[in-house]
C-alpha cells in the first residue's frame, strides 16, 4: 500500500486511540479494505484520500456510529463517548466562538458600511458639513457617488459572510447535537 495511504490510516488510528484495540483495528481494517478496493478500480492515492475526506472527520463519524448503534452499557462505549466528545469538544472550542463572534460582527459591519456611504453622500450632496464625514473614505475613492456604490457592494459582501458564518455555526451545532441526542449511557 502507498505511503500516503498508510499515513492516512495512522492518523485515523491516532484519532481513535481511546477505543479498545480490537475495535480500533476493526475500523482501520475496514478503511484499509475500502482503500484497496478503490485502488483496484484504478484510483490514485490522492483521489482515495480526497474521497474519504479529513481523517479526523472520518474517525469522528466512526465514533458517532459506534456510540449510537448499541445502547447497552460497556466500557468500550464509555470510551467511545469520551473520544467523540473530546474530538467535538476541541473543535467546538475553536469553531463555536469563532463563528459566534464572526457572524454578528460581519452582519453589523455589513449594515454599518452602507450607512457610512450614505452619510458621506448626503453630506457631500447637501453640503451639511457633518463633523468627520469628510474623513469617511473607501479604498481611497474620494467621489461620494462611487464611494457609496462601493460601500453597498462591500456591505452586501459582509452581510453574506455574516449569514454564511451563522449557517455554518447552526449546522455545526445541529451535527454535534444529532449524535448527542442518540447517546444514552
């Protein structure tokens, strides 16, 4: 087997460390068989790795499946639950706060930027002499009409980023809680 595929299998096994050795070996053997089957169809190691995805995500999926398929108590199941939550917990420590901060920040900035463009445009057209309005610049554009249009484009882009961050946050929380709801120790 290719060195890259062996490295991929080692990463999977590393992410499944809390599981008992027998279960870990079964999972790695199942993935190895899948890899060999895909190699038999003529796929390159890069294509196989791309198809299987991130080894951490694949290990998490196996942990989630293992946790939910059997509801009886066992120490292996307790270890699987601990492994699952340690993987999702570590990523949750980064993903949830980052997306939770970025979503409203992008949305607020997406609303503020066009408003500043309006202030600059109205100040210039009506000669209101609003304090500090002359300091509002967008990418060095001094023409107030072009600055306003640029502010609209930037505002829409920022709102889109904020909405995207929000959807990612909700999707992440749903995916983690879907497995959590089916856990019963």
